[in-house]
C-alpha cells in the first residue's frame, strides 16, 4: 500500500467535489469517529467467539468500515503534515521498548 499515493487520490477526490473547505483535521477526526462507531456496531452484540467467525456479508461490511476509518486517518495525517509512515515506525519502536518480549 502506497500511503502517499492514497493521500494524493483522496486530495483529488475532495478537490473534484469542492470539499476542500471541509477537509480540516477537526472535521476529518470527527468523521473518522463516526466511522469507528459504525465499525464497532458490527461487533456490538456478538460474543467474543462470534466476532472471530463473521459471515462473508459481515466480513465485507467490516472491510468497508475499516476502509472508511483508514481513509479518514490518512486524510487527517495529510492535512496535519504528519508523515504517517515515520510516525508508525517511531511508535512501533517505542512500543517495543515499553513492552519488551517475555523471556
């Protein structure tokens, strides 16, 4: 997955629809939260076991909601000037220090 290419596509998608005035980090974060709630709704009344055994239709719906969250996340990073790849690498390194492997 090429993050920069996706961000360019999202910028163009928004530009083609004159959405730029609405593409602020605040608005995008709020929209991402709504999508995350829709993601959560898929699992709302499932047992832990059921949540690991989704039907094909449920898995397709899950993929759509995960994509919505990811696309908003990419836009937030883009509009905020955050190099998401570098941020992820840094966070993984910090997590490795904070949570060392069991001996």
